[in-house]
């Protein structure tokens, strides 16, 4: 797929971002951390590789929380409304976008459900997406 430009923001509109790069993956993650961070059965994240992330509004309102013992897991959010927004992940050399934060249509469809084995038993289960116990190889 070729490079795309995606726009998004937080719930209150105070933080706005733009991401440019190559869409690589789109996963529904069912791990405990994603469930806690989202307050739902899974987090839906779009990963953009070789990406540039810029905040066009509200960068001074950003807060970031990284789970101390996590290799990659972190959360970036608006300090006004608490909504998650895009964040750069050095280990991926890319940007993770909470799909619900997008103002534009996602350029790819979800590809898999990851950390399926740690899924809450009440979480959704109504599609044919591949399921992985952890990250796909």
C-alpha cells in the first residue's frame, strides 16, 4: 500500500493530529492492558510504518502513560477529555493510532484479533478474523 495522510483528534477536539506513512497493520487487541486502557473488550489500533506524526492543535495538552514493566505498551491522551490519540512508538519506527480517534476512514480493514487467549469471556466474537494468542509472527 502507498503512503497515506490521516487526520484525527480527541473527544473534546482540543487535540488534533496528522499522520503520514505506510499503513502496516490493523489489529483488535484483547490483552488485559488494552482492555483496561479502553474500558472495553478490546482496543482497535492501526499501525502506520515509517510515519511522521504531527500535532496540529493541543500538543501542550498531551499526557503519556507507559506501563513501567511493559516493553511497548503506552497510552497518549488528551489531558482535558482523556481520549486516546496517536503516539509514536520508537520500537516500531511507527505510529499507533487508536482507530476510534480517526476523523478519516481507515485505509485498511482489521486484519486479526491479537492476545485472544487473554480475552474477556464476554468480549465480542462474531467475525472471521484470524486469532492469535499473542503477536502474529
